[in-house]
């Protein structure tokens, strides 16, 4: 539905009884786009939020924690000067548009009764908040000062008379009580609905769908009856991200949904979750960029190590050349640049050997033996370095996969893990650190009722697999692919439960968009963690493997 005029109309009906007669006791601005008015009415304080943020424009009561800057914004001081202590008379909407007026009464420094209006214009990139003096309708001040607004039709500066933006000459749908409309075509319905103010895309689609499916007059009437008794609803995508909201459940939206007691609670929850996802995305991006850089560095390191390994594996060639020179010392003259000698290790073949002419044959032999020993000694080191680098690549790829699926708290745990493992630096060394809230594994329920738990980061994977799971539980993980630990809370899983667990394991892995993903499954008792290995790393024996193609909708239906 978005925050369209239709929803605002319903919201105003909700806000008015809770605001009228209330007194503004506190004014804060947490950001340059947000105003929080603490209003006390009938012995209860409520925080009214007005936001003109480019993506989160709204008016609603909020229960979110408020953190205002130490130095108030200039507009905060103006708001406090004129509106602190004022009484709320009523809240009003202009037509069915996205303009909300808060009518206020206050006493000025001279003891005179003054009337003010706080205007919230939620008009996209031209959104603004203004304080008006009702005596002359002049602008006292405004949040965003503009000489001329869009198309140059209004002057938006203190001291100028306030004029409403030029609104489209459309009808207010709440003043259209009944319709006399024969069964129309889709084009006719669309043309009809365009005559009215305040219909967002979703509202337009919902009305259009219902008016085509039934008697249009009845559909129109039913829609506004439902708005009069709202059942606020938020819709979530397959990754549990909030993507839409409406004043009541829309038949034209086919997504998982959650109902709320009122529109303020809905808006507060929706935008808090959206903001959390935005913060999460921003925080995750910084970590992703850093880890991606480390991963590229490791891949280059591995490539160079593999080249060194190939050289080291030729160590025997140098030993053989040293042996052949030693065997044929009498046949080699000092000053020669090269020599061709019979290969006593492969009779019938000859070996071409480069020599340093300034060295004696014996010293040339010693030089080849020295190269042999050096390469031979490096083999163990290179092998270990390759093993360590591959383990680090696997670890970093696992963390990258986890970040893609992480919420804000889970991301905090991942950040702490990376700091502990020396992949990230402490952001405020010596300062007070805020430990993230310990997140819980995701929980699913198999068709037969078996509980399925999924770790969302390496620390959680270890807790789940090595400490919380029973020895008789079953464990699943994508085969040789970074992903989450999945635990089936049963000693005897059915084939269907194993299949469902495998679908979940594949979905929460690097191969979530691939087909025929191999997933290992094994009893927990067969799993061990080698000493000194990275968080989340385990080894196991006796596993079986199943291949599945993960489906987001299938997994979403199993989520608790």
C-alpha cells in the first residue's frame, strides 16, 4: 500500500482520539529528517514521529529508542521555542493527499494565546515540515528552506504566506459514498480510479482486481468498509524481509503476512525493520569488501604456492644431476658451460647439465645438492602453507555466505568472531565495546514435526553442533561447500525429514541458487573438531550424501 493518502486517512482517525487534548512535553530530532514529539494525554506519554526521510516518510507513534545528537539541530530549537508546551487540538489531512496538519494552541512569552499549525508534507523528494502562524498563515520556519518549490509555484521561506502545493484536481474517494457503475472492462476501471486522490499502486491494484471480480459498486463499498475497521498487515518476502504493508489484508498480495493491533504499531515495526535491514546492509557491505579483498589475496597466494610446489617436486632432478657429476668427475673439465652425461638411473638416456665454468666439477655437484636439499626442505612447508591457505579460503567463503543471510544481531556476532580471529580490527580500541545480543539458531519444523535448527554464523554453528545437540541427533552440511550447520533433533529421521533438512542445508549455503546440491548427513556422535582449527570447522566419518535443489518457498513453509 505504501504510505498513501488512503492509509493516511485511516491513520488520522486512529491518531486523533489519542492526540486531541494532549500537551507537547518534549521535542527531539534524532536526525535531520525526523521529529519526535512527546505528547502527554490522559496521564500517558506517547512519542509521535514525523519523518520526511527520502525512503521512510510517515507520521506514527513510535516505541523505538530515541537517540538525539548532543548538539540539537537548529530547527529543533525553533520547534521548542514555539511548540513546547502547546496543546494539540486535532490532526487533519488535506483531502486524501500526503499532507498532515497538526493544529496546536500555545501561550507566547507575553502571555498571549497563539495558534500554530505544524505541517508535514510527505511528498517524496519535496517533503518538508513547516511551522505556521495561524493568525496570518505565514511560515515561521521550516525544515528544508527553498526559494521556490517544484515548478516554482510557491515560495518556501520564513515570513512568506504558506500556500498548499498545487494538487491534482481529483476527487476525494471518501466523499464518494456510492457508485452506479455497470460491470466494466479493465481499462474502464483503471480510467475510473485515476479520477481519485491518494491511491497508491497497491491500493489501485486491489480496487481494480475486486471491481473486476464482483459488482464494482459492492467492491468499492467493501473496500472502504474494511478501511473503517482496519486490520493492519505487513508482508514479508521469502527471506523474511518486510516488503509492503496495508491497512487490511489485500487479496491481490500473495505473500507471508503478519497482523498488527493498529497502524502506528504497524508503521513503527515496518520502518524499524526496514531501517535495521538498511543498517545491516551498510554494515555488511564494509565487511564484505574487506573479506573479498582478503579472499582475492589468498587465491593469489595459493596460485603462487602451487607454482612453488611444482618446482619443489622437481628436487630429485637436482640430486640426480649432482650424482651424475660426482660419478663422472674425471670426464668433466673446469671451464665447461654444460655437459651431456649418461643417466645411470635410466640406462640408454642422457642428461644435459648446465655448469658454472668458474667452479670445479665437484663444486658444481655440491651446488646441485644444495638446491636439492633446499627444495626438499621446502616441500613440507609449502604443503602446510597450501593446506592453511585452502582452509582460510574455505573459512572466508563460509563467512561471506553467512553475511549474505545475516540479520543485524547475527552480523554483530560475525564481526566479533572476525575481530577475535584477527581479520578485523577493533573499531574503538580502549573504548567501551558493545557486545552483540546473542542470536539464536533459525528454527524449522519438518512435516512430521521434527525440530530442525540452523546455525547462522560459525560461533553459533559450534554451539549448536558441539554443545547443544544430542549425540543421537543428526547433522547435515553441504558437501565441500560453505554453508550452515543443520541439526535434526531426532535419532531416527525419516527419509522425508532428511530430505527437508537437506533442502534447508542447501538453501543456507553458498550453492543456494544451484541445482542438485550434495548434502552430507551423519549422527552428531561422528563429528569432531580438530584442535587449533577455525570456528565452525569440524571433521566427520560415516556420512551419507543426498542431492537436492533448494527452493526458497519450500524452505519458507517449514520455518517456525
